[in-house]
C-alpha cells in the first residue's frame, strides 16, 4: 500500500532532506547537498524566497517504508513574468516504482489545482540558482555540489506520469589550455583600449562583494532575465545568495570587467570543485568538514563554472573574448586543469559559442518537464499526517 504524507513537522522535514542519502547510498556520482542549506531552503523563517513563493512537501511510504519525496512551489514572480499559472516541482526522488511516482505527482497536481494553477513544470527551485533540471544523459559523470543527480529510470517515471519535455539544458567539460591563444589576447587588448575597459580592482573578498554585488546582480538580471525559469533577484534574495556562497568564493576565480564609469559589463565566477569533500562528510558541516572544504578551496585543480554573463549591448563588441581571457589567465595561473560549465539552455547559442575557445565535450543533459492540468479533475483529497 502506498501512503502520501504532507510534511508538517521538524522530524518530517529531516526525513525529506535526508531521503536521498539513503536512496543513493553507494552511488559515487551522487553528491550530497549541504544538509544545513537544504533544511533552511524549506524554512520560511530562513528562506526569504517565501515572500514571493508558496510551497508544499510530500513523503511517500510503501508498506510503511519511506520510498519517495517531492515538493511543489508556486513562484509568483515567475508566473507574473510569463503570465501563466504554473507550479514548479522540485526535489523529486523515488525508488523505481511507477505507482510511487504517480502518487507523488498526483499529490502535487492536486495541490496545484486547489491553488488555481494549471501547469506543472520542473524540476525547478525557488530561483535559477537553486537546483534545476533532471539528468537524462551523463549518468556516469559525478555531479557538482550545486546540481542534483538522479537515476536513469526517472525519465520513464516522468513519461508514465504524463510529463513531456519542455526544454533541455546541456553541460560541458572544458580542458584548460597551457597558454592563451594569441588571437584571444589580441582581440581582448584591442577591446580594452577601444572602449576604455578594465578589470575591477580586488582588495579583499568582503570589500569586493560590498562594492560590486549590486552591479553584478543587476547584470545577471539583465543578461539572464529573458531566459527560461529565471526570476528577478530581490534585495533579500541577493543577500541570501551571497551569504550561501561566501564560504566558496575565491577572488582568484572571479573576473569582473568594468567600463570607464566603473559599471560592471561582464562577470565570470568559478567555484573550486568540492564534490569529493562534500561527499566524504555527506553534506554535513562541522569543524572537520569546514577545514577540509577550506583546503579544497585553496588548492583546487578543477572548477565549476558557476556563472558567466555579458551585458547584451556588449556581446557583439568583443567583450566575451575579454572575459574568457581574464578567466583563462586566472585558471592557468592557479594550475586549474579542467572546468565544468553550469547549465546552458540548449537554445542559448551565445553562451555555447564561448566554449569554442577550449577543448570541450558535452557530457551531461538535463530536462525540464511539463504537464498541463486544465482537463483533469482533482483526485481524492490528500491525507495530512
């Protein structure tokens, strides 16, 4: 017998967060999220996104054993942007059982209808810096600590539950060259001189973030705003994101280009790969794991390319070559061997053009699924326990 329980108590929240640890036990490609961050993410007192969102969480039990989980999010800012009534599903994990998956999605779909929504899509989080996309290619590749891993049978579960592809993201593995292509240097030098551009000054991490963070987020909103799944960052969300990533930020792997007015026009941000260290401690932060993380941050050989953005009006003026030159210089100087890109929408040709400057291979693909609910009736009421 399959039973669905809505998460209400602190004990249930911990079960929700910890379920993947049990499901993926022994799977070396799976990378634990930071447990404390996951708990805070679903706590309205800790997660400022709840000012613009509403969420629900469910656990699935089969014959008394916990076998699955799912969450639903109404992201009001995104719904306003696209003028649709959508619910995002996120944190879907389950055993290979179509009935379990169906029961979980039925619960989110019923909740969506009760809230007047008529579209379900995902996996999508509270914003585009949250975990998004379901892995459909690259199951033998280790995840980064910012992204989710899932088994290959999830695709069959989604199709069984009536979901279809809405859009895919692709990811690339980049090999860092030993030296920068002279053509890139020539273009970058010419662009710098012609437009009076320069690299942003870096003194300390705190001073740098304090001075440039507003401009950086403004650039992200401008460059990424029109894209699928993206919502604007409120001031509170910006602060929360900085606080979450502060530990992992190294000035060596931040590249910021400013114009003659000291306004940010291009930005690149890499994070030392922390997958192995985080897995060793199963995503739990304590003195020992923090020390190990700081060591990994200080001496990386591989990076996760978290974000890269160029103001739209500068994209055709050679500035992309400039930000690539600055990031490559840093990578080579610090002995970085490989770099993994973040999620690139399959139709975002501009960002994919940047990787032509590297030896690269597409190694992962993630999918956002969609289901329309207009013609479906509400099922039996959800049992709240």
